[in-house]
C-alpha cells in the first residue's frame, strides 16, 4: 500500500473515530438523564407522572422504574459496544501511523 493510500486510510479511521466519539457523547447524555430520572422516581412517593406526546399522565411507579432500568441497561450495553469499536479503531489507527513512520 502506498503512502497516499495509508494517509487516506488514516483519515477515514479518524473520521470513524470522531463519529464513534459523538455517538458515545450522545449515549452518555442519555444514560445520565435516565439515571437521574430513575433516581427521582426512587425518591418520589407513589405519585409518578410520565409525559406521553403532549400530555402528562399519572403512571404506576414500578412500571416507570422498570422502564427506566431497562433503558439504562440498553444504554450501558451500547456504551460497551461503542468502547469496543473505539478501541478497535484506535488500534488500527496506531498501526497505520506506525506503518507510515516506518516507510
């Protein structure tokens, strides 16, 4: 592979890494919001409300708690997947940079 091709590969990997980091940030925000909502539900008495569309409805506390816990678990799994993707891209990026330096 020529240096130009390697440089293009590095640029593509850096773009992929940037996209992964943006996804990570979005998921971290969602996860934090979910954790905060779960904390508030746990602190509350039995009166819990949920926004559905443009209205707020009184909802069963345990049902909301279960939904938030499920949502939290999903975001945690997505974060693990993103971590793996990020590490994989970083490894490929380092290898590509080393190959260019060696040439």
